[in-house]
C-alpha cells in the first residue's frame, strides 16, 4: 500500500471530523494563548532575581519557549490523539482490527487521528519565537533558519520516538493509560535551556531522556549559539532514537502477538 | 478442491499471573509473581474447503476466539501449524492480510463522528482499491445490506444493526475470499440478525467466499453453517454437520401432541407417561420425549390409543442439546 495515500486519507478523515466542531478551534487557540502568557509571567518572575538562566538571557529563553510551544503543538495535534491512545486500544482489543490490516501498525496507530486545531500552537509558538528574536534585534541568517528547520524536525522525531517508546510499554503493562502524564512531567524540563540544570539532570536530559535535543538545540540555532556540527549531530541523534524506539515497538508487538513467548 | 484453511495440532498456551485475593495476595504477587500456564487451545486440527460456512460452537472461554486470532495472524501459536489462503497467517504479512477480513461483534473500526462512507474511503486507501472497483463493490454491498439511507449519517446516530452492517461493508470492500466473524450478531434484534445472515449467504454465493464464524445464537448456526466445529476447554470435540451432532448427542426425540375429540378430557398425565417421558402437559398440548429409534413406533401407538388432532416429531431445541452437550461432555454422551 502507498503510505502517502493512507496519510492523505487520514488527513481527509480528520479534517472532515474536526470541521464539525469549529468551536474547538477557538477554545484551543484561547487555551494556548493563556498558557503562553502564564509561562511568560513565570519567566518574568524568575528574571526579577537574575539576569540569566544557564547563560541565556530573558528574550533568548522566550525564543526557546516559542520552540517549546511549537513542539507542544505537534504533541497535541499528532502524538496524544494518535499513539497516545494505544494503551486504551490494547486494552479494548481495538488494536486487533489494526493488526489485521495490510499496513504498518506503527504508522497506522501514529497518524490515524489528528487534532488539527492544535497545529495552531505550532504557529503561535513560532510567532512567539520570532517576536523574541525581534526584541533581541537579531535577524537570523538564511543558514541559521535552515539549521533551525533541520533541528526542529529532528526535535519532532525525538519527541515522537519518546512517545513510541513510552506507549510500547502498554503491551507489557496494560494499565499504562496514564503514562502520558509521565511524559508531560518530564517534558516540562524542556521549557528551559539544558545548561540551566545541574550536572546529573543535564546528563539525564541529553543522554537518557533526550529532551535537551528538542528545545535547546533548535532555539540555539535561532539565537546563533549553535556550533555548526551540532545540527548534524541532532539529526543523527534523532535517527538513532527513532531506530531504538522502532526496535522497542517491534519487540512489544511481538510480545502482544505471543511471537516471543 | 484444496482446503483454504487448515489447522494442524494448533495449540496456544497463555502464561497468566496468579494472585491470591486480598492485600496479602497483592503484596505477594508484587514481590514474587507466580505464573500459571493456561491452555487456551489444544491440538486443534481441521480443514475448511472454499465456499464453506463453518461455525465454532462453544461456551465463553472455550478457545474459539483464540483460534480465530491465530488464523487471522493476531496470535502466534505455541505449537502446531496453520495455513490460510496459502499463507501461514502469523508470518504471511500484508499479502495474507489482503485475503482476509476480521469482523468483531463487540469492536468497531468505523469512525464514530463521521458517516460510514468516510471509513470506507480510508479502507479504500489502505487496500489500494481503484476508483471503478470501489464504486462497483460499494454499490453491491450497499444494495445487499440495504445501506442507502445510512451512508450519510454519522455513525453515532446509527442503530447497532446498521453499524454492524456498515462494519461488514467496510471489511469486505477489498473483497477477501476469507471472512472471520466473531459474534457478528451480538446484541442485534431479530430483524437485523436475519438481515446479516441473509447477507452472508448471498455474499458467499456470489463470490465463493469462505466464512468462519462464532456465535452464541443458535439461529445463526442453524441458518448459516453447513458444518460446526464444537470446541470446549480448548479441545475440538466435534467436526461435522449440525444435524449429525444433534443425533449423536441426543438419543431422544420429541413428540408434540395436540389432543382433540370430545373426550380429550379423559387423557391425563398418567396415560401419557405410558408412552414416554412427559416434558409438558397442558390440555390440549402435550410434549413427550422418547428414544430416537422408537419414535415412529410410539407415535403409531399414540395415534391408535389417544384422540389426537395433531402430532409431530421434533428434535429437542438445539440450544438445549448444545447446553447438554457442553454440560455432560460429548464423549460420554456419544457412546
């Protein structure tokens, strides 16, 4: 089967579904604006006591906050309604109806449902980042924008891989429906540059739960902090994390079908 | 013809955690989990020819669904082999999956908030069905299942029966030669049940599809299946025609009488008991049970001795036969 055709069918389906509820759009945008305002206020509160956080000044962190919000948009639009529902589907047995189809189940489960209004978060997040750059009087070069695009895509892949890995646990422990909460808790850590954390946490965020790659790196690309090699490294990290998550997913699926026992 | 589904000594053992009730049990299970092996399916062997409609019979937990899951590639067996449309289902991959459909009575693939046609279009993309073929097949399914008025309503507004019909349509757009149906009429009213049965037979006749189904409704089985596979505690107890199963399980026949004549009042239960076991007696109706091979002779004697307006010889109700079979075990009864 043609994956693009399937993806197009999913998009069509979700668009048709969501257009019925236009009020969702307004609610979603209002929610995001409120959320961003709160985050900015908290940040402003911090900066009454300091002038820099992990070597980043106020508006630099706002750039990062914009990136954080853009990625949150991706999470809310694609990951939570898609692969985030896996635990429930394993428990109810609805996954069986996916597994008898001639499709890659990971792709099917990941992209079947979209909450398209939440893509507005991506736009709002990027707008916030752009505004912060303006306040910094910085106009990123074309190369910087390209690097930002690459690292942001890598960040999306990393976040996706983390979700796949977490949700794969559903095959072992059927009652992990709340595991998304665990992700949310850890992902809060991506709100600030990784250099703001003490050594042990930094190690954790770079190597074990690689959320440092999701916000710090793309934001650094925009603010001109990124060393040239780091963008490539981010792409490699994304590839590795994706591959690892895929292996975990396959192992989990084998367990589900009893192929490993 | 070569069989389209074969199972050979198919066996599935699940490892389940066991846990004593109460707080102590919970702690114990956490500290030192204990496992127990449960044999869901044991040594099941059968072969199904193309175009057959075969029903699995068995109480809950008998191993019907587990067998169905192995045949559709959802579960690996612990041992044994199977072949479905020329593939080993659990390693057959997409090519095997294109040749089968699985419909589960208690789960749905239809998108809840949208008209069913949206789900059809999704399946069209998944199975790579061309525009012309899609139109033609959809028209056929809509015609057979009488879905014209349903197609444009959101799924959430459909009745259970309409939803099941749409599930069937969605599952058959790629025109699979093999249908696996787990409780397809679950919870449906009689009219909807009949519509689904009629459809399955028509679909089989038109396309030569092979159908394997499980159902708790004996009407499904008697109306559809030329053959039943009776399964209990994971073992295949019987494989053959339903009529032969009934004959084998029950050595009794029922004689149903309607007494007539002016002096019908003189017939009492005691008189009837001389001919066979009285299952019920409410003048003028009476039901007797007599040994199968004596039924013709006994009927003749009843007709000669009593004022009978009507008499018929029937098998005991099929539900009762099956219930009895599972309660007593087929082996003892069959001897």
